[in-house]
């Protein structure tokens, strides 16, 4: 099992939303074909065929914010993006 699949499974499990590394999530989204736009500390990811945008903001410790991980989980599930990993 690759590291992207492990990260995806960790996000989907919902047990560690407070300790998901921002750079790992960023790398996963770029691998899935999302385009990134940075405005200050906000990183907005979008994909042409997905109308929703994923907004991530790293904490001072380098992790993602828990509520943003929950929103990411919903987008990944809704569009079956786990199949592309």
C-alpha cells in the first residue's frame, strides 16, 4: 500500500482529523489533478469537473485544520476520488 493510499484511508477514517499533515494533503490533491491557487495562507484547490473547491489552511504546527479535513473527506467521497489513487 502506497503512502497516498494510506493518507487517503486515514482521511476517510475520520479518527485523526487534527493530525493530518498539510503538505501531504497538498501533494495528494495535486496528484489527483487539482489546481492550486494561493491567497495568503489559504490554499484553494479546484478541478474542472468538480464544482466544489477545497480550501485548506495550514496551522502553525503544519497540519490541516480539522474542519477542513472533514470538508475534504466529503468531497473525496462524493466524487469517488479514492479510485484514482
